[in-house]
C-alpha cells in the first residue's frame, strides 16, 4: 500500500470509537511546536507547519473520508492560515536569530502597546462576526464557534511572530471555545490537546511575561536602578 494512503487511513479503536492516527500525530506536532514557541526556538515554526498539514486533512472529513464525515471549514481553514502565517513567523524569527547571533532564539518577548491591544480585541470581535457568516454559508459545523477559534488563532499566531506576550491569552480564549466544540463534533484527540494546551498556555504566558518584564527592567535605566539598589536606595 502507498505509505501516504496508509497514513491517511490508519485508525485507532478506543472504546468503540475510531480515531485517526493522523489526528493524533498532527496534534503531537502541534504540541511540540508550542513547546518550541515557549522556548523561542526557530524550529517551532516548521514543526508546526507539518502538524497543520496533517490536521487539514482531518478537518475536511467529507473529502478525506474521516470517521466524523464532517467538513469543519473553520478548523480546516485555520490550518491553512497557520501555514501561511508560520512562513512569516519562521522568517521573522530566523532573521532575528541571525541578527542577534543567537541561532536558536527567534524573538525577544515584549508587552503589546495600548494601541496594539485595542487592535487585537477589535479584530477578534469583528473577525468572529465576519467569518461566522462565511462559515455558515459554507455549511460548516458550529460556524460561530469556528469563527471565534479561527480569528483568535490568526491573531495569536501573528502575536507570536511579533513577540507579543499577550498572544498566550488569546490562545486561552480559543481553547475555552474549542474544547466543547471538538468534543461535540467527535474530534477527541484534538479536544484533549486543547485541554493540555490550556495548562501549557498558562505556563507559557508566565514564562514570556517574566522575560518581557526582565527585558524591560534591563532597558529602562530607572527600573534597572530600582532593581539593583539596596534597602537604603543606594547602589552597591
């Protein structure tokens, strides 16, 4: 049998349910990419692209004959979006690593400006409304939830590429909606991964927030003075 077809058709049988191996493997790549992203490793982007490619075939179930037989336009489109934005993020992180001489560190985390935060909130709300209409027209399963997940994923991936620490919070908002949607649709490995992501994303936010705070203290003379001053306010 052709190895590609063998991968597409391979299934696990758990508690009477069929689960595609490519869904499990694709989500495994996604988790590895998230770990690499938290550690600011450039390899996180190509690993994520590999997972997105596999998951695209999972969420176009009517075409690739998945056990669910569902076409989830938002989830499938999300994978294509990930690939496109990941190419941008890969380039951004690779260029940063070359410029700084830190070959494995692709970005310096920072806090979003007030203007950037307002843009993210407005884009999330507007994007959800617009894409829900598109996904409903396409006959997608759960168009409003999918629109929220799709828009949030676009913004979170963009924020990661730009090094915005707040991108982790957007992922939490995506996970809150994604878990019940995927459980209802029968995509159990993806739902489980969303649950794992929730804890991991919280940890990633703490790590990036700490790094952003430390970098701000180093770059700000007043903050650096306060951080190194003794109890009497004098420098050692």
